[in-house]
């Protein structure tokens, strides 16, 4: 089933017979909707009159106040119902579209799937907003291109209706949905608040009562969520719950209380949530709140405990607000800022996040840390990625009673590739690579993180995607976007480096041709688009330029044969590992051997030699089937010969990229030192400085290379 | 006697956990997993005399073990976490806060 396919516009035919006129009318609508990539269409006929009228009003008005287009739109179920979320203007816009499909069947409505568009292109005229993008969907479909058109209405007119058209990548039309405006909020949730007898539940707090990092305003729990784009509707019911036997609550007792007192409780996914204001948990006064609902359909209830935070003092009221918003955040499947790496899928922790989901005492930014620093800077809001989750997460990843806690708790990076509306990170991420690669050539990109804020910045120095601070997404020639997943996860102590005027940038080179889930990524000629994101410790996401990389078609039979030998899965893994004797990778080693033997003069042979040269420079331990350890000693002479050849082939414009060449020359020198040939090593390092001096590198890069050359 | 509270915090995932204080078992649990809604997996209290004591935490299923010395002059709180294949400790004079 695919709600984006044209056929499903007429699935109502199962319920009743459509006339040929009805079908013809729909078909006729198609030519007028046909667009070329990037072309802005005129508004639909049925909206034209309204927009012309509005335009007339606009021209006569001194100042024009347009309605925001952001918000939630909903189509009529026939049988597919589309809930569309448009997030393009208003408070903290995230430049995204997302939506959920539900399918009516008889008198039931069943969730089908969700989609999100992260980098839509937007055209705005005085009468129409047109949004076009490629959707990431939870179901397989060829209709991934979406176009949304929303007539621009002034504030004097009612909100406009959105027209959604799905298309294939080649602009073949799919389904069309007409979605009237429903709400300025992206989601609406019913909140029931009950309290334990003797507990005075939190109502509101003026954020100007104590120093903070945001504007002073009076926040209730509902208003805090409204600011994030989530409407919290009071259930209109409130129960006073007797104290638990023994005076303290266990998680099981809390769950039972929820079942008994939460008027809307059902063990199903629904936009309803229970917040219980209680006094004490079994754990003791150290527990201020908990999202206790982690059985059955999870995340439908949470509790705050007032034993430690009761009272009207400003600090207590602030704590009560913080705990309540925070626990409800868990119900929406948000993890702590310092636990993001434990989510499924994981994300880097954000210790410096000024978010409802951090612990004030765990706060750790550049030069500030601890509780006082947190409160002084906290603007009483969720961080950027949490807002994206709240507004655009796939239905089951956020709905109360959906996926278990932590599953789908954050959109993966590929889902986060639109430009930041505001970027005060002080950093710039750049991807560089040759404009084109030969078919079968390992694709290596240079990742550069550069300081733009002259005050300096401390950043993790592990830019390789292996470590998770930089993530890459790759759009293949067919339009499919995949996140680059390194074959092996690296867990390493975070080391940082200070970027300042003396060292304004750091660089890393990464082979990205082989991926854990997709194997060989660049396995067909064509244009690939790459984009990276750097997750800064303060929670900022620094997006890179979009790098276009073309994989050239083979020019002849020899090119094809060599490409064939380079593109196996084992070869990809060997390139990633820089060689291995592992028996399971034998076919890859055989292929590289064949490249060296039969096609030694082919430009790609340099990579086979590099892999083999690196591998032979190291000892290799192999645990045999009989559990005995077999050790292959380094083969220095052979390794030196291969690496020297690689260096010679890369001195000019051909061969390896600069960073890989630098790495190879340092390895060669190391092998020479280990073989007791210090003079040769010194000569290699001298040659390295000479080669890179001729490559027009930036002075600070050359300075690093000269430093490396001192052995 | 003074109270030593030991909180098993982040990084536990279906683990067997043994905690010994001065060689005496104070906690032995199976299937210990961190509840990330609060960042706590399990907790235990033990009474000890003032002075220096040795706390040993072992996760046999992960072949991890670590020892922490604690000097008791008043009640003390010891947080234990597993991160990147290592057991880590945090000592606090105040109770840890969770929410």
C-alpha cells in the first residue's frame, strides 16, 4: 500500500462507484499541476479568486500582514487521511515539512506511516508559498517528491488550505491531498493533571523571578510546550489521589494509580498524557520526578515529587516547572541531554544544552559549568534537535503509547540536513574532494572544521565519522539519501583541541566508500551529493557545504575490470581497515593482489598498494579455529617497497589525496625507524616537507607537516 | 555507624552486578539495566564504620571490575557507571538528584 500513489485517490471506489466524470475531472487537473523542477505554479483554480482578492487588498494596504503558513493541516479521510505539519515561519521555525498518514477502514482509523522533509526548497510570491522537497518515509514508495502549495492569506482572511501533491523523482504524478488548516500547533495533546492529597500542584512561574537566560514571562507547563509548538489541552478533569500505602510511591503503584485515575487511560497510542503531582517516591527525596510508564504501551504517564521542591519560594516554583516539563519531555520520548548516546539510534551527548532535558548540575559548556551557570543562561526552552523531534518525529517515535522509551528518540542525521535559521556556533564545516572519481576509485573526502569566531573555540578533534561528532549523508544518483554508517563504531575518550588564530582549523580525511548497512556506496557512475554535520558540544549543529562528487563512467574494458576488482565488499572493508590478513577478507586481498599484478600501471593500483603496504607494516594476530594464536610479523622490506611506490605515484596531481599521502609517508618513516633505518626515515620526512611545500598548502597546515617531520 | 549509599547509574544493560564493601557482598543483582528516564539502575545502602573502606564493583558478564577507596567521615553517596568498557565512580557528600 502506498498513500502517495495516484491510485489511492480513488480507493473510495471500494465503498462506492465513481463516475467516469469524477475520474476524468481528477485526471484533467494533472496537466495544470505539471511543473518543472523549481518552477513555481500558479495557485489552484479554486483558490485563484481568493488570492486575487487578497492581492487587491494587499496592493491597497500600506502594510501587509500575512498569516503564518506554519501549523497543522488535515485532509478529509477518503480513505487516506493526511496530517501535514508545515514549519516554515513563526517561533523557532525548523524549515521542515512532516506528516502522518492514517487509513480509514469502516469506522476505524489506522496509522499507516509518517514522512519528513528536511531540506525543502521554498518559493514565496505575494500570493503563494510553494514548498518542494524529497521526503524520508517510513514505507517504501517511488513517490518521494512532495510539493505543497499554500495560498498566502492576510491576517484579515481565514487560514488557507494546503494542496499536497506527491510525485516520483521524474515528476510523475501521484496522489493529491487537499488539507484545510487545522491548528497553528504541530501537535495537540490532552493533559490530565492529578495530585496526591496534601500536595499543592504547580501552576505557573514567572521566569523573571530569578536570573535566567531568556525573556521574562509567566510559564505554565502548557505554555512551555506551546512555545515548542505543542498544544497542551487541559483534560478538564483533575483527581485528588490518596497517598500510596506506606506513604511513598513505587513505579508499579504509580502505574496502577494512572490506570485508576487517568480518565483517558487506554493501553493504546494516543495524544493523551497524565502528569501526577505526588510527594515521595520509594527511592527517597533525591528523586524529583520520573516517567514511570515503561510497561505495555509506554510513556503515557509521569510524576513529579514535591518532597524536596514543594513551596512558593521562587527557586522551588522554578524547580517544579522544570521537573514537570522535563518529565513530560520523557513521555514524548526525549532523553536527557547527557544520555543521548544511549538512545536507539544514538546521538552525541549534549552536555552544554540549555534545555529542559538537561540536569542543571550536569551542564558543561565552553567555559561555564554547573547549576548556577545553567540557570543564568537557561532560556526555558528545548534545544534545537528536541524541537525538531517534538514537531516532526515519526508518529510512533513520539506519540504517547508509541515506541518504547528511547526507541526513535531522535531523528537521525539524514533527517536533519536543512540549514539552521540562526547559526551562532562560530564554526564552519567544509567538505572537499576532487570533482570526480574514477569508477571503482575509493572516495575519500577531506573534512575541515574552521573557526569563524575569533574568540576561539574548544572542539573535539575527532572529525572522522567513526567517532560520531561528524556525520555524513550521501544522496545517490537515483535520489536516495543514506546516512554514512562507518563499518565499525569507535568508542574513544573525547579529546579536544583549541581553535584560535594560531590554529584556525582542523582537518581529517575519511574513506567513505564502504558503509556498514549499504556496502559499497559509490557502486555506480553518476552524481553524488554529500553533506556533513558537526555536532558541537554545546548542542549546535554545524552543517557543511553540499559537495557534489561525480563518479565517472569507465572508459574502456580495463577500467571496468579494475573497477570490478576494487568494488567488492571485502575490498571496501580492507580499504576502511587499511588492510588485514583476516581470512574472511581473503577475496578482497586476492582482488587487490590481482590489481597489482595484472593492472599495476592502472591509476587505481595505487590504492591496492597502499592497503597492502600498510597491512604488511604491522604485525597481524589471527586466532585460529583451534584457538591458537598465530602471529604474522611485519614485513618491513615489502611494506617499504609498496609505500614508496605509493608516495612516488602521488607526488604530483595523481595518486592519493594530500591527507592520505601525509599519513602514508609518516607510516613509511615509522616502518623505516622500526627497521633501524633512521637515515631513510629522515629522508622520507624531508621528502614529505618538500612535496607538501610544492602543493600550495595553508601556512598553518605546512607548519603542522614540518612539525610532524621532526623525528 | 555511617551510611554508604551506592547508586548504579548509567551504562548498565542486562548486567549481573556484584558490589563488595571490604570484601563483604552488599549487592548482587542480575539483569540490571539503567532506567534512562532517571539515569538510575539500582541502589543499595550499607552501614560502615568511620574510616577507609574499599568498594569493589564487578560485572562478570562483561569481565569488568573496579575498586574505589572511600574515606567515611559522614554519610556518603557513591555513583557507579559503566562507560566505554570501564567502570567509573562518582563520590558525593550529598544525595544524587534524579529526575
